[in-house]
C-alpha cells in the first residue's frame, strides 16, 4: 500500500502516518514530490487495516500497489526520478538530457586510460566507465587491476571532471570501490546477488544495475527494490541484452524494455549496446535506436586500440568512431526532444 498525503499537508501529518505504519509492524518509505508526499508501506501489508491510515489528518487516500515492487513502482512515485552522478560536473541521469557513459572495458594502464578519458570527454561523454574488477567466465582470463585500477580511474575522473562508474563484484569490495568511484555498477551476473544489492543499498553512491541475462522485467525491478528498500533511492537501470538462440550477436538487445520500464517504474534506464550486441559495428545503430526509444543514457566501451584490448575488443569503439557516434546520437536526441 501507499498513503497519498493531501497537497499542502504538514510534517506532523506525515510523522503521524509514519508512526502508525511502524506500529503496524511495517517499514515506511517517505517520498516527497513536487506536488504530493507519499508514504510507502514496506512489508506484508495484506492483512493490515488501512482504515486507520485513511482516518489520519492530512491523508488523501490509501492505494493498494499491485506490482510486487513497491518503491520502484510508478504508482508510488509518479514523477520520473532524476539522479545526479557526482564528480566535478555532476551530470544527471533522467530528465531531458541523455547521459553518455563511455570508457574502456578494463583499465589496463594509466596512459591508455588518460588518453581515452580525455577523448570521450572532448566528444561529449558525461561519465567515464572502466573496469577495475572484472568478472570473467574463464578463470584464466584477465581479472582486472583491482585497487590499483581504481586509483587510476579516480585520477582520470579528477583530471577530466567526469564522474566515474565501475563494477563492484562482492560485498567485501563495496567500501573500497565506493572510496574511489562516483557510481557503483552491479553487473549482470550479480543482479540476483541479493546480499550485494542490500550492501550497495546502504551506501550513498548511485547504483547502476544491469539486467541479468535471463531476467524478466519483474525480476529486474525487484532487484532494484532490494537496493532502494535498503536505503539508497538512486538506482539507474541498465538494459544490456539477454541470451537467446541468436548467434550473430553476443546477446539480443531488447529495446522494448525501455518503454516498458518507463510505464512501470520511475527509475531512469540506460542502454548498453556494446554488451547488447558484442559487435562494434552495431553499437552506433543500436545507440541511436535506444535514444529514439526513450533511453535516459547510453553506456559504451571505447578503446584507443580495440584490436589489442585486454578484454572485449570486438565490441569496443575506436576514439574516432565514438566521436562520430556522438554526432549521430546528438541529432537523434534533438529530434525526440532530448539533449546530448
């Protein structure tokens, strides 16, 4: 259930509802909108008497939420969320501007990272991505530089002013990654790692949550719910493709997820056409299509020498190709009333 307060209600009215919710053995989540304040009830509320809530001063109505995800639902939070990413420039995801996240799949060395960081910034990127811890299917492949890579990433972010996004793979990495990164990424393999989701939910850093490669939309939004109900409302969804029978792509990129998420949730969503296709030549086309579909951001992999990249070179754009893609995406964004 959610309790919708009347326009102009006072703080004591909200506090009274919160107190009653806690007396009912449920957890409260207060959402202050531009026009209305909403109090979401977290927990099993099926046997609870909502008439007590309806009788509280300042309450407009009590609404049952049918979706299993409560706080991530658009019913609870009708206004789209806009999430600041931090860094000197502090760009936002959501709203009119399309966020462009770009950088290498793996941080290999300082000079390579700095070259890419400055190039993507000059081309118009608003967030620098880079992997310091790399989850690999093959245990003998490169696993990342770890904290040394995080130090390089933080330095590149400070030098360019771009916020930096990198993946955290386990609970024991959360604090060290949060020390260096502006945005914590949860990769597709960890979308169902609920303990990790709750751990990043206890931080104050925005979380980029990638869809599991076989997850349904409900499962995707419920994973976001774990983060939000743990205390962190700043969740950014990321569609990165799902596994199907197709073999001409690494994954199948279902762009229909974008309007579906927009209908069901207030959370912003970005699209990753690099992992979504696994083919560099497809990335610009799918990035343009994602913006046309309503995506709030794009995440791509960029490398100064993709043929010799330590990871995912086949899906990485060259610096020139990224700059060209930015010009094309900017035109699409303007055509659909967005900015890039």
